[in-house]
């Protein structure tokens, strides 16, 4: 049985080598010219905009309403802006994805990435505060 398996494997390897060298994949043609992308057309000059007619009377501006900080809704998932990966909102720092921990440091919410054995009471409070602050960053919301 082992001999039959060995022979079949040898035949397969031989066929792959034969197919490679008989196809064009094994031949490299150095004389071929590389494909060059065409140059973009010259930029067209923008058309001048027609002049606006002056308004007869200016209306008095409305008093600006006081802008209150809208509460940021708590996200269901976080999205990594670099590659689009999504992850659930971690309930604990230990279960957070690596990119979330790196984002906490990059945003200045933490001073370093903590290992699980480094999470004592003081570090846990820092991390909890950082995770709450991270929820307010809109660019990480999915």
C-alpha cells in the first residue's frame, strides 16, 4: 500500500514539473517591452463662474441656538479605520482585540498596552476610564 502511494505521489510531482516547463510559465522573455500606462490628458481649465448679482437687502441673521454636546450613542461594534476589521465592544480589557489596545495607546488614552498579569487595581481603573473614553471616539464606530 505504501509503495502504491509513493508511486502516485511521484507521478503527480512529475506531472506538475512537466506541465510547468512545457507551459509559458517557465519561460521569461527579456526582450518583451514593459507595458506603460498612457499619460493622462492635459487638465482642462475651469470655466469662469458667472458673477452673482448683489442682493438688494440683507436679512438680519437669526440668533444662533446654543449648541449642546449631543450624547454619542454607544457603539455596538468598533471598526478599525486602517483595514476595516470590526470587533465587538469589549466588556473587559482582557477580551479586547489587539488593534483596540493599540488604538487606546495611539489616541493617548493609555500610556502602554497592559499584559493580563499587569492589571492590578490601579491599572484596571485606568483601563476602564480609557475604554469609556474610547466609546466616545466616533471614528472607531462601525
